[in-house]
């Protein structure tokens, strides 16, 4: 993955993860910390990639529709890793709020994952 592609995917990750953290309401600080750890440990982004992805010019003008469209265009394995990370964030407080369920469902639908999967 080129450096610019890495930043684009990292931006999708942080947008997806922040959306889930906001939907959860209860533990946004803990969930926000987990997003960086997951980005580096599982998705393999560098600290620099993470920092650039969160810059206003990269994430500031993105909507949830942009996020869903971008995740849909990723290779299936990478999209599934993003969904897995988002689910881990939602379960940080051992519950899922209705908005968390909705966001997870929208991401799963965007990457063609059925409930059976």
C-alpha cells in the first residue's frame, strides 16, 4: 500500500471508529484511545499515518456516506478488519446501544457481510 493509500485507509478507520465511539456515548475517551492502538497493532498503520489521517484536511470534510463508500471499495479482508475493530470498540463497555448496532449493521451491509457470516 502506498503512503497516500495508507493514509486514506487510516482515515476510513478513524472515521468508522469515531462514529462507533460517538454512538456508544458512555466511554468515548477509552474508545478513542483504543482506536489508535488497533490502528497500529492490527491494521499496521504507523504513528505518522495515524496522525496524518486525523488531520483536518484528511478527515474534516468526510461524512458517514464517504466512510461507507470507502470501506465498500476496500479489499474484503481489510474491510472485515475495520468492522472487527469497530465491533471491539462497541463492546468496550460490554453492551451495544441501538446506534452502535445501527452503525455496525451499516458497515456490515456496505461490505456485504450477512448475519450468518
